[in-house]
């Protein structure tokens, strides 16, 4: 049988890894797929021929991406350029030309996926994007296929390795965010501009995709609430630890009677939960289905070879489905395109969580009563209070509080009022908490 | 489009769960699959009509399993009878009649899978068995599809929930095996005859399947080394803990230059590994691929609804592949049937691991030197020794040793000689150790 012909766009980290995997494991992949897979035509803007030739087998190579997506010999286009443009134009052109597409581009799928999938449907081609979430971990396959029997209740994921590395280092070494970020940048775990990672935008792209797959709604990146980890302090990590919790930067999506929660934020979780023990640059996604209960998927969320693992698995999937009637293929967003629902995504104010609060207050009678009174008026009940010793000569003490679940809107109102108290100094720290137990 | 018609064999725990899931989530499953799925005909040997009617929608029901597999209306037969006979005969008859088969029967697949898959191939039908390993966790899909780009290096799994529950209780409560087993039986986590679970036979069935999927070899249950947990003592659990390890009953399969290891046995693993923190009845499978690195899949390994989750996911997969050319379907054992390899499964004597040893020896000069000398002659180097205090009035002390990696044959020879020493009392305890780090 003829080899399947691949057109590859982008020969950076992941592109190089894809060439390496397809070359090194060519025989084993063909033993599984039943067909050889061959990179027939590649394009990269600026490439070093010496480095590229060391990676593995590529048929033709140039800097002309448009030629790759127009090449009549190509069956499947792999898009590994990243970003929005020209990735979007190239993907749409490939689809127009009747080619299947595999991409690792989470930003593109989260923001332009609806348009891309509609185009693919019209043209009868597949767009596969396993590498867009949690790198080599086959979480998209698990949601679209492995858990197809379930009514998904919620998902909570550590889906940004840089953020998880920083939080792990902060905990292990008692260091502050800025210090650890600098080290992560020096070690190549964080970009020179770390905004995408530490402010949660990358995680929000991935969560947007997971939410659509779980609940059968169109991709709605703009409705995903996003809060980063840059304001987390070493003392909060330590106090969370004393109370039996770890702080993780989670992407959470949950089905409620009122709508679907989509939110990325630092989260206290009980340290005995398996996902609380996922450390360093590793990713993990915890999925709660009504039949299967909680399941967890763990592995490297980034890197050349782990991401290439997912890209190449997608290629094998596409090869297997080439002869399948398009209506019988796995739908892009897990549900048949005509069966997507318009269930609303909830604004953050309507989300219920428990909270960790750190309030720096004057150490004098009546202050605690005043704070507790305001919380009570907003229907917020306190699960635990921990008043720390004041530093020598300091008239303020940190109050650590854990609350029961309450609507974010009520908490916002309470915190505005507490913050305005004369006895309260500095900014109140508020970190959401999740039990992840049901 | 016409609903897909299911014939269901067996209405016990998992059969009942399957009816429940297909009924309760019918609309959501159809939104994913693009087709309704209907249990048109079911058979169970002895059934209580009142219980069954409470489970959900079943077309016809009788005690005649042969009639179900012969029913011309049926597209897919789900076999949930368990055991070897009549499950084997019914599955082969269903295949002969051109029906696709979904089964949760690990014993059947591990021991008769080669024959069943050959028959299915001749007839051009699919046999799906996701529920046979780790219940609702889509580990078979991960190995066959999600990790298809990888050269798999090894797999280590907690694949028997009963055994993991017992070991977890022994550790948490410092209790001995017999006591905890009795409690597990009382709580319904262990069978009246617990042999299959605690002696590792059930885990060996599952490991046999995982090894074939990972390495492209025929199923060879008879070559899987199996050691149970019934001889693990509370003191070894405690001493392992002191040394920074947990004891887990693992199924391990590994590719080596000489052949493939297939072994189920209690194993010390570092407590910081994620899989060391998988407790209670939960299952987890850790897979090391050359591209993706380590990935882990966690969830409920048994129970009505978790197992039904996998069964129904298989049904959806089969429905999607109905129109696919048989040569393009996912191969039963991950590799194309003509591409299976004859790589040998290694005898246990040829396997290399590290070891935990507990030797009860006379507390007098020279004994330790003698033991260390014998180990040295077999090329066994000691990583750590821990001599415990003797109990009051006891002239024997427990020596706890951790060794570096060595061939099992050498360790057997050394232990035979040490056991024969006059200064050594009682049976030497030997538990294998794995770092699971590369």
C-alpha cells in the first residue's frame, strides 16, 4: 500500500520532534497503522539545513508553506507553526484543498475552532488536535471516545507545566514567585515573556477545548474566567500546606443546573488528592463522569517529543479513518455538530466555590467580630480560622480563614466591605478552594 | 438512522450497570455516536424480572443465550457472563454469525484471545475489550491509539482493586493481611474465595493483555510470572515505609534486549511516585513510551457503572467503525495481525530487579559478614542495611536489606544459601523493588 503523504508546516521544537518520532519509530508505527507514513513536503520560515537533516527523513523542504497546503500529493497537513496568523489561513487553505489537518495549536483551536470545524465538515475532512491539550497525554481521545458513555460532571486539570513547576518550587523551597520565575526562565521552562503561561491564558485555551468536549457546547474562549499565579505568595503556599492543602493552578469546568463553569485560577486542594501530588512540569487532568467516577490522566504537557507523540497518534487516527464515511467519524467536539447545545457559560460571579482568605488586620478586640459579621451577612460560613502571631512590634496579624461554598458575587461584596475597614491593612488575599471529591 | 441493536449476555453486576448506563445516558450517547443504541435482546441464566425492569430498557429477555447470538436482528453482542464456558462458545458463535462482540472478560481474552481474534479477522468483525483492564479507565484505547507513535518501554500497573485495598489498609492501620482480607470480604470488596484477586491471577490476566498491546506479541498468559500478596506482613509494610517506600501489587511488563518481562508481584516503589499514592480500590497504569515519557491512567478498576462505562464506550467505537474497511480498523492487539512478533517472554529467573530482604538472623559476630559474603559471591551489591533491635530476650534480629538490581536467578541462589545458614531462622522475606523512573 502507498505510504500516506504528510505536509509539515513548521520545523521548530515540535516540528523537529515530529520528524524525529516519525523517522525513529517508522517501522513500529507502520506495524500499528498498517501503512507507512512519510513526510513528503515540509515548510519552515527560517531553517538550518544541517539541523533539519539531523532530525530525520523529509522529502522536500522549502520556506513556502502555501506550496505545502496546495501540493496535490499531500494527504494530511500537520500545522506546527503556532499562533493565529498565518496558521489560520494555512489550515483553512489545506481544508479547502481537501486535506486532513493535524495541529498542536491550542490558541488557534480555542479561538477559531468553530470556524475551522465548520469548514472541515463542509469539505468532509478531519481536523485532529490531541496535542493541543496536555501534550502527549491522550486526554482528548479519552473525552471524545473513552468516556463516551458518561454524562461528564466536571473536569479539573493542571494544564500548564510552567505554572505547575513554579508552584511546586515555591512549595518545596519556600521561595517567592518572582525568584522561582527567574529560575524557570533560566532553565528554559518559562518564556522570556511568561504572560501566556503564568497569567493562565494558555491554560484557558486548553480549558476552553476541554469544556466543549465534555459538555457539547461550541468553543467560547472569551467566556473563560482567567486568573494567573503571579500574585501567589510564599506565605500562602506555606499556610495552605499547614492546613492540609496544596495550591495548584487549575483549569476547572463544571456542569451546573444554571450553566457551565469555565475558570482558570489558583486553587487550594486537599493534599491527599492524587492530582495534588502532580509536581514539576507535569500535567494531569481529572475527569468526573457519572458512570466511571473520577479518572485521571497524567504525563508531560509540553516538549518536543511528548507533543510529537500526540501529533503522530492523530496522524495514525486520521489514516485509519480515511476510508470511513465522514458521518461515522469521531466528531471534532465529541458531539455530532448538529447536537451541540447552547447551555450558557456562567459568569464568574455566579460560580460557587469555597475560599481561602488571608486578611491582615489590627490585633485588637472587635475586629474579628466585625469581619465575621460581614461574612455572615453575605451568607458566608466559616469552616476554620487561624490567627497567626504578629511579628514583633507589628500591630497587625494575618487571619487565615477557610469558608464553605458560596457564590463568588457574595464573596466579592463581602471582601469589598472588609477591605474598606479601617482595621484591615494591605490587600486581602483570596484563593478559591475545591474538594474535587464528587 | 436505525438504532444499533445490541444483544446482551449476562445481567449480573456489570450487565445491570450496562443497561443502566445505556438507558440513563441514551440521549447523550446518541448525541456523540450519531445513532441510538438499543438493547434489543438479552439473556441471563437466572434473573429476577422485578430487578431487571428497574434497570432500564431491554427489548426481549430470556434465559437463552444461544438465541441472542443467533438473532438476525442483532448487530453487536455484549458478553458479560464472565469465565471460560459458555462465554467462549457464545463469543465464537456470535462471530460466526457475523456479529461484532464487546466483552469485559479478561480471563477469556487473556487465555483465548488469540483464537477469538483470528476468528474475528476471518469473519471481518470487531472484538472490543476495553473493560477487561482497569474497568472504566480507557487504558486499552491509550495503548492502541493514543500512544501509537511510541516505542513502549515498560508498563507498571495497579490492576486489581481488591489487592490494592488490602495493601492500603495494611499500611494505614498497621494490620496484618488476614485481618484486612476478612474486612474486605465483609465489605464486599473481596470474594468469598479471594484467590483470583490476592494471588494475582486476575492481575496476570490483565497484564497479559497489556503486554501484548504494548509490544505486539501474541497473548501468553501461561508465561506470566505471578506472585500474590497473601504473604506480605504488616512489619514489612511498616519497614518499607520507614525506608521511603510503599508496597504495591504491580503488574509489570518491560521490553529488554533479551525478551519481554511479564510479572505480577508485590513491589516496593518510592513513596514520591504518583502511582505509590493510588490507594484503596482504585487502579492506575503507568506507561513509559520513548516519545511521550511516563504517562499514568487512573480510575475505578471494577464495579457495575465504571465497567459499564468501558463496555458502552466500546459499543460506540464499534458503531463508528461499522462502515470502515476492516483493514483500517484499530487492530485487536494494537499491531496489525501479520505484524505480531515472536519476541520471547523471559522466564522470571532472567529478570533483573532490586530487592528488599528481611532476614531473621542470630545477633552475633560474623553472621552479617557471612550473609554479605554470599550476596557478594552472587554479584549482589547492597544499597542499604538496617539492623533492627531484637525483641527482649530474643537472640534473633531482623536484618532489612535493600539491594541493587540483579538477576532473579542469582538472588534465588544466594537466598537458598543464606536460608541454609544455621544462624538464620524462619523464612527469608524477599520483595522486589522498582524505581519506575526510566
